[in-house]
């Protein structure tokens, strides 16, 4: 696996696919610059080598050229974070981009205008990818957030670089973190899967059952499993058409010697609201008119015990409706358990969607081993899929 550390960028122009798809408010101010910060190590290494950087990204979902999605809104923030002046090309291809790239000197940074101003980007158009490729000497992919897309700048472009392509340090870290769980995770390996629905997690469960020792299930999908066992779930979230599937998962886990842990109690509410009346009850005795919105205290203790004995932990999906403070306790308790296992030497990876939001919201970001930056890309990695953006660099270098 070639990374930026395998290249000396002196006098080279690095064409870097970054993920600068940051959220903007109505005043076009960046509300979360994590993605820019995450790309910094790659950019700085290249500049310190004596190279220059041509940064390309998409921003939002523009329909053609739309000022609201221009990279001009983020240029200043990129300068602030990198501490280097940034030149902005008014298009990502064409004569201006070409001459600005040609004239770029070592130590300088050029930011290209939004790739998705061209439909060809998402279509994976070869000619467009080729035009982009002509701007730089070495292609670096550091955009994990779009690595599951076979777009021109994330995948197709790689073929025009033969040997001169590699992973940026962020993307390399993402790949290594997944491998540390899925390929050479130290046992006992525990996966915690929460979130709303079994249907959105089934491919992950299928893929990880071969690799893990313990499976902890929480969140809304708990109730499909409890109903499958004949439990009373009141008005809790359930996927009736997935009950047979839930039973199959339990059987499969048994065959593969995976210990499955389901919640034993729940915080129940009489309405899907933070102001609802609440109570605690056994997980399979939820009265009609009530719904389980969080795990209860016995479950917190049970899960914490499993986590404390684990050497490798994967966490995807909250244990309850953590967006409502009254139902966030189980998710917070899990965060504490994972943080303390990590402090005791376990490797912990948090990835894919809402668990990342929860980890950040409750301050566990620096207490786990790695928090993935890519929602969809991480989910597809956990499903065992080879991401096209990663394959494009691996296959064509023969690594
Ligand atoms: P996912 O995107 O599948 O990981 O689902 C995350 C969502 O699941 C969050 O918005 C949570 O509020 C929701 N969730 C977690 N536990 C429950 C529950 N017991 N009932 C309903 N929704 C839940």
C-alpha cells in the first residue's frame, strides 16, 4: 500500500483529492472544519518535502455552476488552517486551471473550484478525469468520505498516473483502522451495533460474524430481535418483515461461536419526545402504549462488562435516541466503557454515521483509538466491500 511517505515530493506537483465537503450556514460560514483539519497532515508533508499542492474537492450538491457551492466560501478557512496562502482557480479544468497549476511553485497551494460544477465528475467521465490528471505529477487520494464513489476525481483519474499515485495519510489511517479490526484484530473482538434498523445493518452483521467474538446489539433494532424471541415490545420501533432475519442472525452467530448480547432492560417512554413520561422495565415486558428509547441500567452494566474484557472494539450506531437528552444515557455509558477499555490498551474504532456524532457530542473523540471521517465509506468498508477509490490505487500499482 503506497502512501505519501513512499514519495519525496520535492519539486513535484501533488494533485490531491481532499474531502472539503464541509457544512456551511446561511452566511456561508463553515460550521465544522474537521474535514479540512483532517487533510492538513498530508498537505503539510508535501509542502515540507518541497512540493506544491493542487487541492480538488466537491462541496455540497450543486446543479451545474452555483455560487452558493463555490470553493471561494472555504478558501480563507483553508488558508487559516494550513497557514499558507491559497490561490483559487475559477474552474477545476480548462486553460486557467492549467496555467495556474503550471506556474505553481514549491510551497504553494492551488485550490480548484468545485468538481461537481461538472456533471462529468459524478459520471466518472474519462476525458474529464484525464483533464484533471494533467494538472499534477503525483495523484494523492486523501478523501475517505468519497472513496466509495467511482467518480472521476476519486477513482477514474488514478489510471492516468501508473506508479505515481498513493494514499494520503488520512485515507491510509482509515484503511489501517478497519484492518486492525477486520483482519488482524486482537481477540476478544467486540462489535457494538446500534442505530435504528436491522435492515440497514444486516450486511455489516453478515460480514463481521466471521471476525468477531462478541456482538452487542442496541438501539431501535433491539426490538425486532426481542419480538423474534416472543417478547412484548409495546410500541417500540420494529421491522416486522425482518423478524425471520433476526432469528437467522442469532442462529448464524451460534454456529460461528459469536456471543450475542441484547439489552436486558429499557428506558421506556409514552411518547417519542424528551418530555414524555418515562419508566424502566425489562426489555421483553414493555406495556402497550410505551416504547423503548434507551437501554436501562442493567444493560449498561452488562455491556460495560463485555467491553472491559475486549481487546478490539468496533462501535457503529447509538444505543438509544441520543438526540433527546433523556434517552442519551445508555449511549454515554457505552462511550465511557469504550474510553476506559481503550485506556487499558484496547483498540477502538468508531465509525459510520450517528455513533460518530454521538462520540463528538459527548466528548469521547479523543478517548477512543480512531473516529472515522467517512459515513457511507466506513459502512461499506465494514460490509466488506472494496471501495473503488481504494482499489483504483491498489490495483493499478500492483500492490
Ligand atoms: P442509524 O443511522 O441506523 O445508526 O440510526 C441512528 C438513529 O437511531 C438515531 O437517530 C437514534 O435516535 C435512533 N435510535 C436509536 N435507538 C432508538 C430506539 N430505541 N428507538 C428509535 N430510534 C432509535
